[in-house]
């Protein structure tokens, strides 16, 4: 399973755009990139998933360059409630992306 | 998304006792469930893969006799922490995998906070 590297923590203010970058230098051809969000004392929650270029949903965008060795989760106009830990994971879609290996995650703190 | 429940949400027990944690997939059948453990301010660590009707697969370093997993039905997996000790105090989270839609994703339960005195 491809190992991921993320910043340990990030700080932001309400209303700002936050970009969290994840490195996955040894990503395999069949690997997809998925981001999860976790609030304290809760299970992680799926945010977004992609393979290449750009994916956007109602809560975030995911930017993946052509070499796929990194990806950037973009959260537009964050609020206090976006304070959480964000995990980047890569996994093989063909095997069902079943065995998840969590890295350190990025602890995002949004201040007023 | 899929709904996964865990029971209990919080448990405090004395050292030496056994604690059972239930994980239920409420709206679809899951042949595979996963159990994670998370210590404070740390990441999730996969403990084992729970397979319906067969033995669980444990990750390296996880004692199978210490953490008993039973997956007797397609909607229920249980994790029993046997002879619990204070170092077993942790946040235990289960998940189920769902495929066939636009995404392959895992749905996580709300977690169970175990405190061993």
C-alpha cells in the first residue's frame, strides 16, 4: 500500500480557503486517492475520492496532478466546524479499496 | 451513505474483565468488516479484518487471543477485549466496506471509548 505524507497540522481562519497537500510518491496504477475527515471521538467520514485531474463535490475539491504523486484537498471558505483531522489514503480500486492504512493525518484548526 | 452503529459508545471496566463491542451494518449486508484502534491524538491503526462465517484476519502485532472477533451474521461483528488491562484503553472503531456505487468507500462507526481502570 502506498505510503502517504501530510503536514501534521494547519491553522486557518473562518472564510478562508484551505489547501491540504498529500504526497504519495509510490502510488500504483490502480490506486485511487481518498480523503476522510475525523472529528474528536467520532469515526472518520468520507469526503472525496479521485483518480486524476480534478474532482469536486458539495464539500470539497480534489486536485491531482498528471504524475499523481501528490494530491491537494481544497476546502472553500472554512468554518469553525471544519476543525478536524483530515486523512489522505491511497488504495487499489480493483481490490475494493478495503484495507485502509491511515497515515498521521493533518490536524486543521479553524479560528474565528 | 451506509449507517454503521457501535455499542456501547463508552465503557469503563476493571482490569481483568472482558468487554464486548458490537458493530452493526444497519442498511446493507457486509461480508467484511474492519476493526481499528486509535490512541489519543494518534492515527487509526487497523487491528483485524472480520470475515462473515470464517476466522478473522489479524494485523501483525495484534494478539488474536486477546482481541476475539466474531462475525456471525452479515450485519454484526463483535470485538471482545479479553482480560482487559489499562494499556487496552483506547478508542475502538469499526468500519464496513461498500462497493458497486460510484465510489469504493468505507463507512465507519461512531467508535467505542474503552477505559480500563
